[in-house]
C-alpha cells in the first residue's frame, strides 16, 4: 500500500500528531476531580469520620467541625487543579 504525501495539503485519512495535556473539560471537572481526591485513602478516612459525626451517640462535637475543614481542603485542591488545567489548555493552544 503506497502513501502519497503532498506538502501543504492535509491528508484526513490519518490521525494528527496533536497532543492534549489537559485532564478536564467543563463537564468532567467536578466528577473527575472528586474521583481523584477520593482515590487518596486519607480523604476517604476523613469522609468516614465526618459521616460518623452525624450519629449523636458517637460524636461529642458538631459534624460541622469535621466537614468544614474537609470541604475547605477539597475546595482549595479543586481550585488549584482547575487553575493548573486552565494553564494546560492554554499551553495546548500555543503548541
């Protein structure tokens, strides 16, 4: 099978050499980011502790005292990941 290449004219029968370094898009950011965060065993542990705080007989303190730091940590991580991914999208457009 012979392949003829003509300079300046793209051949759409073959794939491009385009590289995409970004992880997320607008629709997949939240689910994939939560998945990435809950892959870490320590985050799952803190979520379990937070859920157990809602059982009054087990928890001597308010559930907010555990959920607020966990939510704040997730939010900061999501903001950092979002910023990094926007930078990757920009770099992909330039290259």
